[in-house]
């Protein structure tokens, strides 16, 4: 999980559940579109169903991490593209938008899923190394 510290914009489920959906939360500095967040965790409890309106498939699941869990929803427009990734039984990075009905716990509407091991980590462009130089003690060796 050390990898998560180097990923911009990744939050935990506890933070996501406390956030207000659609409130411009000032996340533009992390490279994700406005109102989009990223959470790392494991997908559990996947349920696939048919939409009553369109008859297309959609999915609901839960994303768990070390701080808690958040409900996920994958609408029909994204389900076909993401269905294989939803079945991954390994840590994943999920990106999406928070949605909530009035007085309800927010759900994350999924826009992308990526296996955590496949997520590229941005390495720093510059590295500064400071070396403290002390005066070496004068040694005088007489044989």
C-alpha cells in the first residue's frame, strides 16, 4: 500500500463517504476531472442485473479498504467496457463520481477500474541529496 502515497488524488473510503457529491471539492490539482475521485480497495459482493428502463446490464458492488467500504454502481453505459475488471479479486484502483440521493450515503459511479499492480507510479522528476560533510578527525599515524 506504500504505492498509494505516490498516486495523486487517491482517497480512502472513509473520506469518500464523508464528501458531498457534486461539491467542487477543489480536486483539480491531482489530474482527475472535476468531481472525480480515485479509491483503492477490493471489490466484493458483485451483483449484475438488468435495467428496467433499457434492459441493459448494470452492476452493483462494494469496495472495501482498510478504513471501511463504499457502494459502487456501474451503469449500463460503462458496464460492457468494465465488466471483466469488476470481477478482479485483487486490489484495484477505481475512479468515478460520487452520487447520492438526499440524506443517503454516497455511492461511487464507476468510470474506470485498474488492477493496483498495473497502476503506474509517477516518479519524482528531481531528486535532491544533501550530504553533511564533517571535517575528518586528523589522524596521525606514526609507525
